[in-house]
C-alpha cells in the first residue's frame, strides 16, 4: 500500500470524525486512564499518523529516560507498515523521522513557562514548524489550572494542537455520572477533547467524554489492539 492510501484508510480518520474532524489547532486534548492501559501507545499512534501526513511533531516526555519513547515510535511504525503492507517502508521511515523531535523535562525542577519557552525556541529558532505537541508522563496532580491555561494560550499563539496523557490514580479511578474523571474536573474547561481508555471485555476501549464544548460520554467504536497496540476499529 502506498502512503497516501495508508493515511486514508487509517482508523485515525474515524478517531478524527468522532471529534468533529480532529482536535484542531489552538486546542488541548487529554487521553486519560489508570497507569499501564495504553495511553502512550495511543499518543504515539496519533503522532505517527501526523508524521505520515508530512506534519511536524514535538514529543515532550516527563519520564526519566527517553529511549523507550523512541522504541515506541519504532514499534508503532513497524506494526503500521506490516499491517498495511506499506511500500518502501524504509524510505518512508527515514522521511518522517526528520519531522519528529523528542524533548525531555523533569516536572519537579521546571515551571510551565520554562517548558514552553524551550518549545518556542525549538519552533522559532530551531526552525522546526511543529503542528502537534505530544505531552507524555505529565502529572496533573502536581499542576494547577493556570498551568493548563498557559498551555492553551501557547497552543493558540503558536497555532498548534497539544495532546496530553493523564494517569489516573489507583486501580479503579473514580468517574462522575458523565464519565469525567474526578481528578481532571478542575481542568475540564481547558481540555477541548477528553477521552477515557477503559478495559471492557479484555480490550481497551476509547470513550469520548468531552467533544469540544459538549459533554457527550460516547463510545468511539475504537479500541487498542492488544497485539499491535494500535488504535483499531472495534469490529476489526
């Protein structure tokens, strides 16, 4: 399969359709679940889809090491290429990897303003015209609403979209009657899109909680494939 057809057939088109055509520039989205459910895999799949489209991605990691992030990208690319029988996979890989930058921070020792200054420097002075920023491993329990507001302002000013992962505490996180995690309720106004990942019948299903201005609590009919760790249709 050629790259253009792969992009067209990607389950990420269903993902985008579920949220009014996508997150959109100037907006902030959150993928939420307890630890170990698959948020990083989802974020990397979203980022890789952007890279296939020729867009530029900055992956911000708050983990102690970044080598596992690189491995995630390599594994996700290989699974997509194998599943879709991508033509000239090595050439495509070498093309898209140039459009990805991985940056690492320690949330304990840096402010939100300092993080965004570093990102702005990469975009403006590093001549890296980012379309999407992925923020992985960010601890929402250590931030204030003002931090998310600052991220939102940055997204609008820089004309890009930002996807976060949010690890909910405990084995059984608490949700309200609309499916909103209690831990994230203080940040609900800042999140244009909120998606929960939940185990159901041995699969991880994606549930849309907030779709831009609406609280919807809707099944996206997408799952995380347990074999490939790719976002896939439920009836796939």
